[in-house]
C-alpha cells in the first residue's frame, strides 16, 4: 500500500515549516530538513494537502494586511504562487495517502475516539497505510492516537539517531 511503514506528517507540521512566524517553526524545520537529508519515508493524508495550501495563503494574506500592505491582484498572485511552491515541495517529499471510501468509513469508526472529523481522518489514514509514526504538534490528537506519535523534534532526533548511531 502507498505510504506503508511511513511517517505520517500532520498538516500542522507543514504549516509550521513553511510559515516562519509560527511558534513551532524551528522544530518543524529541524524535522523536515532531517527527513529530507536521510530520505525518510514521509506521507501525508491527501486531503491535508489542500488544507495546507489554504492555510498558507490565508496566513500570508493576513500578515500582508496586518503589516499595512494591500492584497491586490499582483500580491494575491504572488501569495498563490508561494502556496503552490510549498505544496509542490511537500508532495515531492511526502507520498499522498489516498482518501477514499475506506478512509471515510474508518473515520466514522474513530468518532468513538475523537469527535473531530479531521483528526479521525488522520488516524484512519495512518491505519490504512500501516504507518509507523504520526508526527504532529496537536497534543489532543497525539493523546488519542493508536499509533506512536512524535513531535517534530522527537522525530528528527529518531531519524538522525537511526542513521548515525
């Protein structure tokens, strides 16, 4: 199966990586750079890709306005290009885990564990691709997960140790 034995990376890690003003940017950079250096087997739920694209664009537009800028047509196009470049980088590094009827069915099963549909779909994707780890900064999701979860720093250390130790 696609992504089997992989490290599923939650969308908050990608957003932290691409947006330098987020509080967990540095740990996300450490993790993604380490994963890229050692060609770690990364995966991401396919529906999270569109969410990351949206989050990045919305965030940069908001920052532009907060800093006195105007989001005119040219700026909007540049922001859109930035979001596309990030998504292209992300999908070059991570295999997309398909979201299909099995995922939807299993997500409904996870409702007993989490009332959050998105968290349930992440857990379903992890189960369907038989992932080894989930990397997230979402403490609630990590507490509810039935898979080994790591923060970005923990996973970076684990990957580096596996290749150097």
